């Protein structure tokens, strides 16, 4: 990997099942993400977008090929080492939020830091800052059941970026949000990338993809095209038109 590369997928394939019932979700995917780069993944439903994200984040090992994050070959890591890498370097944003119901918003956001050895008091400060960025500081003590779907998604975004993680993986992060709140989330993701992180944004919306630097198109588990997208900061004074 080059010095700026955070993520590399080399010939990654993913197959579910065997024999006649086997389904190929990814086939020979080569992809890199560098520091300061946001890559949007687009494609029809079933094209392999979400599978690519889970494989890239080490949540599911590929059937073949290699995933390399910050110079670490995931296939060579022990389970504990892989868990540590995900906790310290990767921020995930899932479509279904994955918040813990028994924890407040600030506790959900600070949890990854506490699992990494931070004291609760120390972890709450950056967690509150992250909630402030997504305009939810006043909901810090609320439980997920007391929050709307859009608010829960913003908590999930804050949890993904807290602690200065180097690679943010977002699966349709604005799906539950209105257009105004969705722009807040995309602006936050773009800001983290501009500060030196790398990011993958899975989206079906070309307006959201306009926030990326590069757009990758998937079809039937294969990359069929890639285009360089002029970053939103140089195209627009505020947000995509």
C-alpha cells in the first residue's frame, strides 16, 4: 500500500451458499480508498453495495481475495486483533442504526471509546462534541426509544466518527432523514474526510454521491465503471444543487 492508502481490496469475491444455489455477491473487486478521499458506491438493489461495505470493514471475510486496512492484511489477523482494528480505525454507519436500547445517546456514542479503555468521563466529552455536530447535544440523555428514526441515525453517525477514526463506512446514512438533516450528516462525513480520514458512502442517490471525490458503479457484484467527481467543496459554495 502507498503511504496515503487506507484501504485496499485485491480481487475480492464473496459467494453465499454452494452448488446450484450459490449466489455471487462480489466478483473480483479491486478498490482503494486514500486519506482525504470519499468514495461513493452506487448500483441497483442487489448489486453488492452493502456486501462490499461489510467485507471492506472486516465484518465478513471474503470467499477469496484480500482486504488490507492501514497495511494490515485482515486474513492474517487473529480475531482479537481484528476487533481492535475495527474499534480503533473504523467507523460504521448501518441502515438499521444498531444502537443499544439500554444506553442513552451519549453513552451509545462514547461506547467505542470506553471499550478501548477510555474512562466514562473522558469518553463523554468527545461524544458530546460529536452529538453537537449532528445537532443532538440537547438529546444526549435520551434513550433510542425516545428518539425519532432520523435522530437515531444521527446518533449512529456521531458514534461512527467519534475518536478520530481513520476510515468511515456508511451504508445509506441519510435513508431515514429529511433533506435538511441529511445535508447535515453528509457535511459531517465530508468534513471528517477533508480532515484526513477516508470514507465509503453507499448510496442510490446521485445528489448524495455528488459529495464524493470518486464514484464507483457496481453491477452484479462487479465494478463496471469509476468516475472522478469534482468534490462538493469546489463545485458548490454550500451543498449540491
